[in-house]
C-alpha cells in the first residue's frame, strides 16, 4: 500500500526552523518545502520528466511570498501538463522566452523593421519624412511600449493633441503609418490582430487641399519674377530645371551628373530616387541642355548639378526652391511641387495625350504591362511634348531672359 503524505499546515511551515543542513518538508504530490540554514524556505516540485523519466525539480518561489495555497495551485498546474506529456520546466522556459521577446519588440523597434521593408517602395525623402513624424509625435509616448501593449485608446490619446491643433493631415498620415506597422506585426506573427483598425474614425477627416500652383496664363508672371529675383544663380537654375523637366522637387535637387546621358538627350533617374521606386527617364529639350551647360562650370567638379553651398559633395536641399518662391512673393500662390501641376494643366489644355503627360510626371499605374510600354515607347512620344513645353516656357519669358534660352546663355557667358 502506497504511503500517504500528510499535507503541511500553515503553522508547520511558519514554525519550521533552520538547521545545519538543508532539509525538506513534504506536502504530497511531489510538492516540497526546503528549509535552508540561512532560514529561507523554498517551494519545489519533485517530478519525473516525460519520455526520459529522469528526476528533476521545479521551483515555485519562496515562502511566505508564495503561500501553501499558491504553491499547491502551481503544483496542480504542473501535474496537468505532465498528464499531457509536457515538461513543466520546459513549458515555463518557453513562456518566459516568449514574454521576453514580446516585451523587447517595442513599437519603435518594430517600426524600424517595417520601414526597412517599406523603403523598397518609396523614395528616401518619403521614408525620412515617415520616420521623423513617428519620432516627433508617436515615439515619445508609445515608442518604448511592447507592440502587443499598444491599444487604440492609448494611441488615440497620443494623437488627440495633434488633432486639437488642427493638423488633420498629420493625424491622417500617422493613423495610416501606425496601421501599416500593425499589419506588418500581424503578418510577421507578432500580433494576432491589428488593434488600431479604424482609429482614423476617431478624428475629423481633413479637407482635401491642392498644393498652391499658378494658372497657365500666369507663367509669364513667374518668369518675370525669376528674372529679377535676388537669388543665387544655382537656385534659379534649379527652379527652371524643375519647371522644364516636370520632376518632383527632391528629384530635381538631387540631380547627378552621372545620371545624364547627354549624347542621347536623356536624364535617367534611378529607381531609388523616385517616389514610386520606378526608374524614370526624362527627355531633355534644348532648353534643359542649356541649363546644364550653364551649370557645368559652376558644379562640374561636384557629383551634383545643384550642389549645396556648405558642402560641394551634397546636393541642395529639396526645400530651397520653395523658400526662394516664397521670398519672390508667391507665398500661398505657388510651391515647387506646384510647377508640375502648372505643366500638367498647360499640356492637357493644349490637347496633348493624357497618358503621355502622366508618363512625363512619372505617375505610375497599376498595370505592369502598360507601365513597361510607358518606359519603352512613351519616351519617343514625350520628346516633342517636352520640346513644346520648353519653348512655351521660353516664350512666356520673352523680354525676361529665361536662363534656359540660348540667348540668355550667351549673355551670361559674356558677362563672365
């Protein structure tokens, strides 16, 4: 007949005195209280491991922090695992590792991983803007929280002050970016579900505002202002270069000499510099080539056509054109990005094929076959359109000497 162990009482455990050596008090079912010479009392479960049948022990903590009732509860839970051939010690280690991993996966840490993946589909300037917005508005409050502890309530409370300031576009972008991070977390197995779905509904929807631009009949006004503006020649060339080539401000500012195929009259912008991560070729009109000829003696020794004043090995800031336009009196009327809209409106009004205009603006569609056709065939069809556009700009600058005109170039050379 098996020996039955009498369960311990609270009094026995409390009054157990230390001895010269460690000794054990059994509570039954493998649960033991070990009393050490220093007076500490520790709970252990003595059991045989599944499959190997080797003897081992599992600690439950010290008395009185862990009471008899709690120790017995832990023993019963371990026994339940053993009944399923699960080693309770290994089970605990797995849970601890899982918990440690979950707590080290902070929002900021996971956001960095997400952005690294996203970088393959967006421009460098866009990824930098994304990270800055998170650093400024989200990370100070939520950045150090484990991803599984991010809730809709905490996130909404974090974003509310931004909404109260009326920065609804910022709110919209933050909600979008945070949702993308959470979807990434779900797809990588860190979360079971996205806790931030629909948080944008907690805020007002921003009213769509188009970037300030000019009407086609206001182009002469812009060219006249450029001709008398108190700005550096490199800045003026940059503005005219963007106007003629119809590219985005960051793409224009970062123009490199090694991207230019002057023999074939093409500017080949690599995918990593484009917003949609698709390489873009720009047919160069004679006026665009004239601007490059003007910049060659200024920046020919720099990697960039429009180098920074402070560092010749870096390009001008993408916001330089915006600052110049503002100083020229176009604040609230025109931004650098609006030069693209000005070109688009003019070309569409003049009856040019809308698909060709879109291709010139590097607006990538979803149809990959069509995009491939855009790259190979549309370039030939874009050449006469780009030349027409440059001639249109030059005519608008009549009497104001556009830097892109051959006449202006000869005068500048004569002055030097």
